[in-house]
């Protein structure tokens, strides 16, 4: 992955710096507006990362010690850390072998009377099947939080990810399809209230620094509860506004490149390529291929083989339950998670990748498939 940044982002960041307002200010509000409009959400609350966004939502919902939060182990570790930040216990559920996402069938067996929330990850941009999971959560009084770190620009039943659940959290880390360096945004829907989230991200102060700057007569803020510093800066937001304008072309190019991989590798035995699910479309934030026993090389040997040919790849999604940080947690067997984490590999995919680059990667994989 390489971010697609150009002179427009440089100019926008420069303007923010020249304005003298370099912390959270008017550009953050404009960035929230632009993402909100783009994904058709009710509101957006920009934060310093998706991780802090997940933390903030769990805190705002009052999730805490004694509560359980269902999350996939097969995810970046932030999806499992967020419940711990509020003192709750992450409970790992297994995933679907094709989409790599939680489903009703994997969530239901791990629900208990302590379950307060489900963190539904759209893994690598692949949309999860939200509606049946929402119905399950609603029927049990469980909050549904979409971890859409990777999924801006993906769709679900014809609508952009970000417009459906009460809380949907995006990441703008450089490995995501659009970036602000670091950054994230909580999208709210269904009447979920953004005002308190906005306060909580800035120490719960009642009047923001920018509003005080503008006020006449001088306004004094107060702090009715404990909050956090989860702010993003106007410099990042300025970059983000430009990136939102590029989102459609970035996703279109990623989908085109995925199609190129498909036409070059689709006939190979023992390797499964990612595809849109029947109910939505992916932004192909990553192109994760899954090897099975028919492929003549192990995943690690394939990565070595690619590197020897000048092609960089990455292991597929990690499994949090295998990390020492979570070794104290009891969990059910997670056979699909373990299979996917051991046998998947991410191939290069970035906006200015050429068809010749795709050829080079595909040729190397074809050689591995037919040694
Ligand atoms: C599924 C998922 N959730 C959360 C995160 C954390 O995002 P951030 O780096 O913005 O905190 C990531 C980042 O890779 C992710 O892939």
C-alpha cells in the first residue's frame, strides 16, 4: 500500500499552517461535513484515530468493567484493545471463511448476559452482512459498533458504509484508502448523539478552544465529566478534505486493479481471490489471497518467493487471541480465524500501480503455482 498524495494535499496543509490555526478548528468541522456528505451519515466526529474512536464510543455507551464486547480475533489488534481500554472484556468470535467477517452464526454462540456491544469489523474493506447482525443485536439490547477502519468507499445494499449503524468508525491511517497521516472519524446515525462525543474528544469541555477564540464577550468552558484528548488537527483535516474528493477515483482504480489480478490469477488452483459479497462491494483496501492445501507452497514460502523476485507482500490479517497481550483470555475454538491468519497473504495494491506491475506480481505467483 502507498498513499495517493499530491501537490493538492501539500497546498491544503500549507494553507492550514499559514492560517495559524493548526490544532482542531474550522478545517476539522469542514472535514466532518465532507465525510458526512460523502457517506450519507447523519453526523461525523473527527478523532485522532479509529482506535480512539472505538474507545470513545464504548466509553460514551457506558461499557465498562464486568461487560463483554464481542469482536473478531481476526483483526488488527485495535479491535480487541478498545474494549480493554474501558475495562470491559473482549470476547472473540470466529469469522466467515470467505468474507473474513463476523456473522450471526459466529456471534450468537458467544453472546452471554454480560454482552453489551459487538464490534463488527469490515475486514480489509470487505463489507460484513450488517442487517441480520443488527437485528440480532437489537433483539438482545446489544449495541452494534461498526469498525469500518478499512471500509470507507465500500458499500452495503447500495449504500456507502458509514450510513447505517448508530456508530461507524473510520481510520485515515496511511494503510487505508484515504489518509490524513493518522486520524479517524465516528459517523453517527439513527439519532445517535454526536454532541457528547464531540465534547468527550476534547476533555469534555463545554466550549471548544476555537469557539472561545471566536467569542465576544469571552466565554468560559466547564468540564462536566472526564474526557480525553482525542483531537485531530486542522493540518490533518485539510489533507483529509482533499483526500475525500479523491475517494471515488481511488476506489475505482483499486477495483480495476483487483479485476486485473482476477484475470491473471483466477484460473489457479489452491488460491482464492477476494470478491464482492452478494450484498455489497469492497474498496479492496487490501488484496488478501487465501492459500489451501492444493497450492504447492506454504504462505511463508510464497512470501519468500515473491521477495526474491522484488515483490513485497504482507501476511494476512493477524489473530489477536494468539498474541501475548491476550493470552490471559479464555476463548472458544477459532478454527476459521486460525486457518485464515496462517494461510493468507496480502498482495501489492496501490493507486498508481500499473498493469505491468500487476503482471510482474502475477507472473511470480504463477511460477509459484507451477514450480
Ligand atoms: C480493523 C481495524 N480496526 C482498527 C484499526 C486501527 O486504526 P487506527 O490506526 O486509525 O487507530 C485498524 C488499523 O489497521 C484496523 O484495520
